[in-house]
C-alpha cells in the first residue's frame, strides 16, 4: 500500500517491466501507471495522485520537473545510473573537446552530468524538509566502480547497501 516511482533510462527496459508487472499482478489491487501505456505525463501523475497506492514508471521526462511531495511518493527506484548515450552528437562533441585538452571526458563530463541527473531523480522523493521515503538504486556500479562513491556522496542521506534482494526485504 505504497506509492512507488520507478525511473528508467530506456524505453526498452520500461516496456519489459510494464509487461511483466501487468502479467504478474493478476488480480492484485496494485495500479501500474506506465509511460508506455499513456503518452500524457500529466495524466499519469493525476492518476497516481488519485490512487491510494500504485507504481508510476517513466523514462527521461520523469527524472525532473515533476512534484510528488508528501504522501504522493514513498519509494523511489532508480533502475540504472542515468548516463548519457556516448554516441549522442552533443555528448561526443563535448567529449572530443575535452580529449583535445588532455582531459578524461568520462571523469570530467560524463560522470558529473550523470550525477546531476541522478540528484534530480532523487529530488522526486525528497522535495521538502518534511518529505521522507525509501530510495533504491538497482545499478551495482554505485558500489562496484570507483566513481560510485561520487554518486553516494551526491545525495544528502546516508545510504545502506544490500547485495541481494533478500537482504533488502525485512
């Protein structure tokens, strides 16, 4: 009986999870509001607001610019760290420019940009000093890669690490 937001980095992953949830939930009273099912972000947010519980799932437009303060959101799940696509022409141009100046584009551009979007995603859960909730990051790079500590330090809460889903469930 909680309100959950799941943030994805790809439509493909969102589509697969939406399909799995609609198949698995059977007769359970757990509404799923997916960007795959409706193009209207406003409509999905309104449906979620009018529901006592549910799972809201979206991609890039849900990482920022939506207000789910108070009891509108209790659990936020980030499926993958929101790195930009390296082949994107703008990303490639910035990376090439940094490389030309003998700088590592991953450390000086890619990671900082990803951290910014990650913090914006986290901001969906904590909007005011009164907000609280559960923040789950499914991407193990936050603990397995050297740059992962930067992500842990980027949000104003102490994180608890769980290596398996079973250890997370109380």
